[in-house]
C-alpha cells in the first residue's frame, strides 16, 4: 500500500527536524518550550488519578519532581545547588526566590526532593491551564488573584500561618512578574508582611542569570544554572514597621549572590559562546 501524501509530508518533516534544530535558533527556541510544556502536561495528566487519592498532599510535588527532573536533561540545562544545608532544614519558613522564566519550575523540581514539605504561591491563571493547573492544585499549590491585592494578601497570610502550624515551607516569588533582564527587580511587600505576621524566618533562594535564554532574540541554548540557598533571615520580634528594611535586606543579599554566581557562570562559558544579557 503506497504511503499517503500526509505520511510523506510527516516523514519529510521528521527528517528535517535535526537540521532545523541545529541551524535555526528560532526553531530551537520554540521546539524546546514545546518539549518542556508538552512533557509537563503529559506527566500532569498521568499523575492526576494518583493525586486524587491524596488531594492537596505536598508529597505529590515530590513524586512529580522525580519524573520532571528529566526534562532539564532533554533541554540541555544543568542545575547546581549550593547551600543545601540551609534548604533541607526541617523548619517552617517562607522561601523568597528571584523569578526569571517559567523554567524556574524546572529548578524547583530539582529542589523539591530536598525541600520535601514545600508548596508555592502562583497566579490563579495557572489553575485554568488544565491539566497542569488541576494537578498543581491537587499537589497543594496556592493560587492568588494578583489583580485583587487585598484578597491576595489574605490568602498569603493564611498560608503562612498554616505553614507555621503544619511545619512546611512556602515558596513565593516577590518580584511578581518573571523578567529575565540580568538583575533582581524590586520586591512586593506581601511576602514580608506575611513572614512578620507569622513570625516565620525567610529563606532566600537565588537562581543565577539565564544567560542562555532570550525571548526577544528567540534564543534557548544549553545552560548551567547555579541555585544558591542562603542562611535563614529571622523575623523574630519584628513588626510591620520593619517590612521595608527586611525586604531591602533580603533583596540586597540576594542581588549580591545573583551577580556573583552569574559572573562565575559567564566566565566559565566557552569563548565562542559569549554571555549576552
């Protein structure tokens, strides 16, 4: 039986894939993100029945992370963790991390088996991106409406108190919007109010710059990312008047580490792959 026109076109496209991947930066950019989102969606779909057996359990995040870790290898990303001793402490805290891209999720998957009991605050729009959103909710993620600041604060405050009572870590991106511009942008105050209200320490987590990624240039190369976890910052005895100083202190120590690790990774690059912010 002779192959159909569709089968011939499909076969030709498959043969063309390696050539396009190696020669077209734009094709490689979109192809890698399709692989990333596609595999995450597939894993979310097959795990939903398992998550339904223990809905809202933080163990679901640890389980899924073991499988999602392989995505980084396919994309050519290598995560290096420093300060592990700060991350695997069995204490309730609020994790403050910089936010550069949706690829941060892969870094979090790398850390979840170490953090063990940890959940994250995410924008509510992600909940409607099913099946991922449903799987995330079943795994205990907390969704907030960024357009309703009062309600968002209330949800975060409730989550932080629950974190203290149930002794788990709460991951927050205080920059709000992800921006890969080679710096850590100003923080929003909500996470720091919550930390002080619940008297929870802050655990800074810093991802080095995503030098290999540029949405503007449609560039997504292989990359090495250093994740640095820093010592806990105590909020004991602080009140709402200390929010700004606590926020600035946290951002300053994180910015210092961010620039140091980003420069280190930059200097380690081959001469034919210069660093571009």
